C-alpha cells in the first residue's frame, strides 16, 4: 500500500518504520519541518491512504483536505474531538473512510475492555474508591490524555456511584461522586495509564505501560490495512470488534 505520512515527528517516524517492515511504501511526508504543510493531490504523491499524527489545532483541517483529495485516513492526533461533527461531515461528503482513536495501541484497547469489566465488578463494592492516573512525555500538549478521557468515560458508564469525572481537585474535600483523573508530564515517558481501586485495607491496580511508540505505530498500520477501500467514520473499537469478543 502507498502511504502518506501527515506529521513527521516522532510518531510519524515510528509509523514509517513499521510501514516499511510490513512491506508498504511511504510516498509522501507532509510536515512544516520538511517544507510543506499543504495537502493536495500533488503533495500526496499518489498515496492510497494517509496516517495523520499532528496537533489538535490542525487535525480537522488535515482530515478535511485528505477527504477532499479522496484519500482515506487513520487519525491518531488527540484533543480535537469537539469538532468531530465537522470532520465526519467532510469524510461522509467525500465518500472516503477514516479510523480515529485516542490511542492506537492494540494493548491499550485490550486494557479498555478489561477496565470495563473491572468497573462493573467494583461497582458492587462501595468501599473501593476508583481513580485514574496517567503520565506522558513533557512535550504532549493535551491533558488529560485522550486515552485517559476514553478510560474515564468508560468508567462513568459502568460506575453507578460516579456521576462525572474531573481533571482537577476541588478547593475543598473531593466529591465522592466524581471520578478524579490525575496527569503528569515528565521526561520522555511514552505513556502510562493506571486504573486504581483504593480500599480501606488494600489497593488494586490495572496498568498499561507503553515501552516505545512502536506499539502505537503497529496499531495505526493495522488500522490503515483495515480501512483501505472502506467508506465512513470508524473508531478503532469497530476494527477490534473483529478480534476481541465482547
């Protein structure tokens, strides 16, 4: 498959490495640091599909431009989902396809499913308080991470005693019906997400640790292979539904 990389930072380079390992060809690299940020038929170089890892402020414009060029997309940028309706309209209008995810690691998506089961079980144990902690490299712009937001949303769905989640502690005593999400930005941490159940006598932790960016890249390439020839907007979970049983 002929691929275009939209964004050629650390993730773009990791995706390129995995793409070449899997026998794909990278025909375009679009990034301001390389001298181009325009997305059109010329800069895409005949790509069949684009993999987009850029920044929240430009993601929707990139998605719209790729759709207008008739190229399917895998979008790994986070922090733009409040404009999902705009992106979806562009893709559907063009008749192209897109897979988006807060995190393309196949392991983290298994973690999400385990977390849902754990939350259902924990809901019967009022004495266990539930919390989330995530850590990423100091260059990451959004916080909490898109992955932590997805995890928090899953837990709110499954925990009857939690009505909402918050990324900040209140001035006074924390509210027992709020799920608190703590973030750290430090060093070059690839990514860590922890679901904790704190009881009066013990602690239970479910944790996912990303050792390198290669895991995200492998998931993005798997999504690219899956979305090829399809139209519509999909989450990574739609792809994984064919692999994982509910």
